[in-house]
């Protein structure tokens, strides 16, 4: 029996924590015997959460698919890889030939950015399809961030990151990093870093309709009406201007006078009824922010996935800008990663075409996923007839999941590149499963770009690839070859992902031409990762706008103010649903591991005790929650952490659908929040779904 210690990062969420994993080899049978945080990782400093420990459960899960499966009638039968690739190629080619290129749609889910083979190779195949019906989890998540950066800084990935380690004042809206471990802010031990702000005399302020775990540790928590953040942020910006609290920025900026004029009427007093934050608190927030030696305003999920997501992120940028905190130590700074997607990709495009049925705008070649079901269900030229899902579970993760199920049921063909037979993939004709996380090597092109320090590392596979298994990238190469052969399309040669990363590292700012001379070989020698230093001001030379100046007042955003003008103060009986995350859960797909779901259920509806009482409901009771699009039944829990008039339900549950082959998840199924979220409720500017602030009613079941 031999024991081996391996060091690599966990890449289940954005925090990329370093792990030390022990494997034991007994006569060639390798087992994982321990998974711990890696104290030698200078970035994560030993931090780990329960999900990483469950990597061994993913590895050993009997429900995880290990060979391609074909659905024949109601049964799933194994199929050979080559046969599967040929079948996909034949069916997709035939459908495109009959109905046009756009008849085949693609949905790429969240692990697409957590697995580098999907980053480097999915387009090798998907690009051949030349379809405009491309969708992804981006439009139920961070699309407003990308659009704002695209319009203001000229590149959708030029995202200023909170300089959490040096700031004196951190204002968080719609993020709960204590549960999520940070998002568009890769920060492996966020609790320690937030406490460090407080320890050095700084402040953390959280704006959230729920007193979240992060709000509970903050110096100040403001309840906000869901979807009201744009009003709150406008009130802050207006106060900064009207009370003379601005500071000059070193950045070249166009449009600030237009901004000033646009928000001139958005006084704290005018905004207060719209966001339910007292005017004096809005003003004080602006004063505290401006008075801090350094400060950063950070908005995440809760303010992205709401009706004014893009306006929110625009004003977040402006608050940092006009207080002199954009591109400043202790404020918001852009990374300088070793493999730099900002330098090597184009700035993106927006609204060059629109979706067929509702005219929703494309961003970067993708349409909003809220439009996916209607594009399948609405007859006519260009109707979607076939779907490819890649590492996604849109039935549970996109709005109006029941409508999407109905649409999937009517498709001519569907193929899923996925690990499980779940709520979405059960509709597929074929499921092509890849190797598991620990059988894969990995480099984080995305999360190094969003990290609070410049860091880099290469994660080597720690388990051998099982015989007959394929990595995600190899599946895409197989599909591309079969499709090219079938259609006579030209296929360029490709390289394995690791080779691409080696090239990216060598060509990058720490590569062959630099002192560090980073390459794959260097990273192999540093299994705990390499720290490339704190973030520093760099935005001016990195701007990709036409005139290399920050665009403070993009026309598309100013035009959206007309929609904001229609926002009304809440009616007395308003009840709005929001979401939440739990540290033991990861979107929809990690409920099949006993280690993570044991103990009391965590998928209840949270409601303020007064709201329970006024409906004659009691704590623990089964309730029916209804929205415009559907209804679910779920247990309700009274919680004084909720704002009155707001209920909270986590997404990613609802595993009781027939045919789901995830035994543990089905045993504790919960209900899907996205059976209630509305595909017609959007941030109309970007097309991002408004998953938060959904009007609902709650009654006894
Ligand atoms: N109501 C509500 N809805 C939400 C949210 C919310 O807060 N509230 N959050 C939204 C957000 S932020 C996101 S990112 C989306 C996520 O939405 P999705 O990406 O659609 O859903 P996931 O639950 O992440 O599903 C991941 C899928 O990938 C598979 N998988 C995991 N690892 C791999 C791999 O390495 N290779 C392959 N091929 N497959 C893999 C899993 O089996 C699973 O089927 O949900 C969104 N939906
Ligand atoms: N444990 C765990 N970690 C995860 C994930 C997971 O599912 N589980 N998912 C990963 C993914 S894909 C993502 S995108 C990130 C997301 O990471 P975060 O952005 O931190 O998202 P959440 O933890 O959902 O926190 C969102 C907060 O917004 C609040 N909120 C809801 N509506 C509003 C509103 O209208 N205004 C304001 N101000 N607040 C509102 C909610 O109450 C909640 O506290 O987490 C990642 N990390
Ligand atoms: S916080 Fe947990 S899930 Fe996220 S990277 Fe770290 S260990 Fe993995
Ligand atoms: Mo996400």
C-alpha cells in the first residue's frame, strides 16, 4: 500500500482553494483517503469548504455516468463513443439541412467556466454549427457585469475586482460571500479577509433583503426592497454629486456631465420609497463611503439577476469612479493574469441581432436563456428543433422551468454532455459523460481573471483516466470530427488544453519576454500555486474603448432610464421572492452526496414571522407558493432575518421529477424556485433574467 499527497485547487466554485489530497494505492486500486485545505497555498491559506471534501463522493457516486448512454423508449442503454458521435452528427446535420442552421440550439451551463477543457474546446464543435441560438447560464447570472464593462471600458471581461485586502470600506449589494465564497471576486477565505477589514478599523456594509450570513457579520446591514437597488444606488450617486463628495479620478473619462444631469432628480428623498431605505440612511451611506480613505462598492447576483441589473452595475462603477476609488488600491482594480483573456479576445458585441420571438438582444453571440423555451415552442421559420446542453441543468436553473420541460419534450433531438441523468438530461436522446474533476487537469483562465490577487497555478489530474473514458475536450473533438465528416466542413487541427495554456503563459505578461518566464513547466514545479502580487492600478492602458477613455454615460444605458422611471413604490400587500445559497450546496447538481445533504433540510421558504401571522400560517407548515407562471409546495420557516414582504427560496432543488437518476437527491427533493420565476421578467436592457423580486402569493397548501 502506497500513500501519495497531491496538491491542486478545488474548482467547484470561484474561490479556487488549494487542496491537499491523499490517495492510497493498494495493488493498483487507487482510493482517495483524505481531502484537506492546503496551508501552503499562499492564496487560500488552508481554507476549504464542505463541497471540496465531497469531491470523493462525486468520484465514487454510483449514479455518475461513466459511459455514453442512449435513450431507447423509456430505457437508457450504453452506446459506444464512435457510434454516439456519428449519431449526433447525423441527426444534427439532417435537422440543419431541413430547417436551417438556427434550428439547432446550444445551452452551456456553469461548469463550462470551471473546467478548462470546456473553455478551450467546446467551440471546436459548437462553432461548426453556426447557429444564432446560443444560450448559457451567463444570462441567469452575470450578464449585466459583462455588458456594463463592454459599454464603459470596451471589453466585457474588464471587470474591476474589489481590493478586499486593502480597502477601508466595503459596500456589498446582493452578494453573500459567506455562503457563496465570493463571485466575480475570487477570494478563497473571504470571511477572514472581511474580518481583516474590520480589524484594521474599516467597515463592511451589506445591502440585502435578508439578513444574510454576510450581513450578520457586517458593521451595518440595510434591508432593501428586492429590485430596488438601482434606486438606492442612484440616491447615493446623487448625494455624492449634490453634497460635493466626489474626488477626481486619474482616469480619462467621457460623459460625466451627462451622468450628473441624468441623476439630478434622483435625490435620496425621491429614491427612498422605491427601495424602502430611509433617505437619511441613503445620504449617510454616501457620506461614509466618500469619507473612507479607500472604499469599494461591489454588487453581485442579487443585483445582477433583477429587473434593473445593468443600471445597478453601471451605478456601482460610477460610485467607485466619482469617489476616486476606481482603479485605485483599496478600491476596485483589474487583474493582470498570466493568461489574459482581455488581451487575447475581442471586446464583444451587443444587440447585433435579436431573438426571433421576443426580440431579445444578443450579447457576445448569445441570446438570453429566458427566451429559449419560446424559441422552441413558437412555430415558424427558425424554430429550434434540436438542443445540445453542455454542463447545464436549465430545467432547474432558468426561469419557468416547467415551460422549458414542455419545450424539451417536443424537440426532435437532444444531446447532453453531462455527468448525470438529471431534471434536464432526462429529455436527451444521448448523454455523453466526461471524466470527473479529479481525473482532469485544469487551469483557471476565468477565475484568475477575477481574483483579488494576481495568482496562477496548474492543477494536475490526481486520478488516472479510466479505460474508455473521455475528457470533456476529447468529447468535443470527437463530435467535431464526426460532424465535419458528415457535412464536409473543414476542420482545423487542435491542441490539448494544457498545450494551449502553455502557449498562453509564454505569450503572456509573465512569459518568455518577462523576468518570470512562466510556462507550464514552471507551474508544474509550483503545485501550491504562484502569487504574482497584489492588484494595482492598470485600467487606463487596458481600456479597449474606441478612444481609450472610460465611457461614463453609454447611450444604451441612459436609454434604459425611461424603464426605471416607471418603477412604482410597493403596494401594501407586495410579496416578492428572492433566492439564497448555502455553503453545502452548489447550484442544482451537488445534492446527490450524503455528506452535503445530511442533517435538516435547507430548502425551505423563509418568511418574516409577521407575514406568516397575517396569513394565518405557522412555522414549519407546508405552503403553496404561486406566481404568474406556476406554483409549488414547500415547507415555510419563520425568520426574523427576512425583510417584511419578502420570501427567500434557494434554487437548484426540485429533484422529484420522474426519471431523474440521482438517488440521494431524489430522496430529499425540495421544490424548484424556477418553477416560479418568470421568463417574461427580465433586465430588459441586457436580457438577463430577473430571478429576484418575483411577485408571489403564499397560502396554506
Ligand atoms: N432562481 C434562481 N435561479 C438561478 C440562480 C439563482 O440564484 N436563483 N443562479 C443562477 C446561476 S448564478 C447559475 S451559474 C445557474 C447555473 O445553471 P446551470 O449551469 O444550468 O446549472 P448547474 O446546476 O450548475 O448544472 C451543472 C450541470 O453540469 C454537470 N456537470 C458538472 N460538472 C461537469 C463537468 O465537468 N463536465 C460536464 N460535462 N458536466 C458537468 C452537472 O451534472 C449538471 O447537470 O443557475 C442560475 N439559476
Ligand atoms: N455554496 C455555494 N457557493 C456558490 C454557489 C452555490 O450554489 N452554492 N453558486 C456559485 C455561483 S454559480 C455564483 S454565480 C455565486 C453567486 O454568489 P453571490 O453573488 O454571493 O450570490 P448569493 O450567495 O446567492 O447571494 C445573493 C444575495 O443577494 C440577496 N438578494 C436577492 N435579491 C436581492 C435584491 O433585489 N437586492 C439585493 N441587494 N440583494 C438581493 C440574497 O438575499 C442573497 O443574500 O456563488 C457561487 N458559489
Ligand atoms: S470554497 Fe469550497 S467549493 Fe469553492 S473552491 Fe473552495 S473548497 Fe471548493
Ligand atoms: Mo453563477
